[in-house]
């Protein structure tokens, strides 16, 4: 991508923050590239979509990168939008950032190069695919998807429109990466198994309608988006973490529960150490006779949903703190060019057009592991899986769970 061409769409004065009142021809030193800040024509212009909770935290890290200029934020909850918008304006100036209730208005702006998405899980695929179609590079919080089929559609959209696309999960490298290095160093022999225990699945929601979304400052129809229509209840769209019934992660219309939320971290890390991040299992077995939910791979390796050492090798067990200073073995990925975080890595890859650490194919495969586990637990029987065709073998009921219908106009 020619960054200069993209960024020159903007007015220098608007990006620079209105250099001086009454002196419109003066351009600030920052706009010209002084003080360690790239010139305005060289900055990556971005927006944040679905900026509640974790989204606002990650957006702050983006804003700490000198080459980033945030010009728009979105959320369907008015109080959250006002809070994030106020913080971004403190950084870039009162007149240089706009707030939007509808993310589609953000994507319609041709001055935006990149978006970061952090809405509830049921929105991830829609926003990512729409961003790719709009010509934006996109990073989305984990888990990448609500269904297996959504992931393949995201990957296809990123490839079709030539976008840099990735799924969030800083813990894959920061928590699991060093253990993966140890397991793959050769000092412990072949990696036989990995252990990861993210938590339980979500469940159906039977909450009655309660309260007025307008009084609560929620655009309820837009919050639901592709999810089935349901009466408003603050506990359906709450941000309360966990499966306690007061947040969206509890309910299967909007999330896969802790299995997908922490699974994005833990399964992604486990697959990285097994060096199986671009494939999937061929058999999933439910808990039985003292054995946990287990994924079986064509290589003979296994991923078990339980606590314990991160990896089990021929020569012993490898925990998270083993050989912390070991260099990255050949074939095991890390962040680009000395970057120290997932955000820095993604920004760097937007500049260079290289594949980011959590490139969208790997993020899709990690999310697929999460969904396969939930499906196996629900059906409570062994399931054969074809990781190339991404469908179950000889099980029509399971195959119906690979995707879900989407409501109204929200099709991908």
C-alpha cells in the first residue's frame, strides 16, 4: 500500500490539530515530522469500532504509537462512546476526532486506513469483513468468530481485498510463547501433547425483557445486529466478565463463553507450541472415564482441555516459565522487527505489508478449536473433523453447528 497516497487525502491542518487560531497558514512542527512523530502525510489513520471495556484499553496502546492518528471511534452505548471519545480528543484535539453510533459511517470514510474492532463476539465477523470490503486493514479482538464458518469467510475477504488482517491475543506470545520456544528447542524431544483449560461454554439465554434501552443509552437493535432478536435486558449486553449471567459472554447468541474467550489465548498458544496453527484436529473426544475433552491430530499429537504443564514432550514436561531466555527456534514465529507487543507488530505489518504474528488464518484456526470443543461438549460424543474441508465427517447434526443464520440485513 502506498501510505503517502492514502494519507494525503487529509487536510494537513485537520491532522495537525489546527496549528494556531487566527494563523491558518502555520503548520506545527509535529505535522512536519519533528519530535519523533512522523509527518502527517506518513501517519496511519485509524478508527476504533466497539470501544467498550478491553477495546478502550487496546486503543490507548495504539495511540501511544507515534505513527498512529486516531480520527474516529464507535460504540452503540452512548455513555461508553462519550467516555472513549473524550479520551481520544485529549490526545489529538477537540476538532480532530469524531464519534459514531453506527460503525458503517466510520468505514465509509476514505481517509481511514486501519480499524481496530472490539465489539461483543457476535459482531466480529461482520465488522472485519465489512472493513476489508471498505479497503481497511483490520485487527479484531479475540475470539475471532462466533462460528467456524465465519472464520473462513473472514480469511477469504482479507485475501480477496488484499488487507492486512489479524486476530487479537497478546497472551499467545507473552504467556505461552516462551514455553513454546522451550518445547520446540529440541532439548525435551518431540512435543507430544499440550494442555490448556480456558473455561466453560456459554448457555442459552431466557432473560425476560426488562428496562428501556433508550433510557439506558443503548441502540438495542444495532447492538443485536446479526444475532436473533430478543427483548432488551441489560444483562444480555452487560460487560460483566465470566459466566455469571450478567454479561454477554454468558449467552450463546453472543459468545462461546470462556471456552472461546480464554480459548483464543490458551488454544492459540498451545497450537503454536505444537506447530499446528494452520491445521486442525481430525477427532475430538468428550470427557469420559477420567479423560478430559481432547483434540487428536493426524501427527499423533494431542491437545487436552485440562490444567498442568503447557506441553508434554518425550523428555519431560515444559511449564510456562521453562527456559524463559531461550531464543526463538527456527519455524516458530515472533513479533516483527523487534516489536514488543501485538499492537506494535500489527502496526509494523500495516507499514510493511507483511503477515502479522496473529495473522487471520491462525486466528481462525485457534477460534475453530474453541468452537469444536463447545460443539463436542453439547453433543457429548466423539466427532470426526476434516480440517481441510472444515466440516464434520458423517455427522449431519454436528455439521449444522458449523454456522448459524444471521438476522436481517446482517449477512456476510
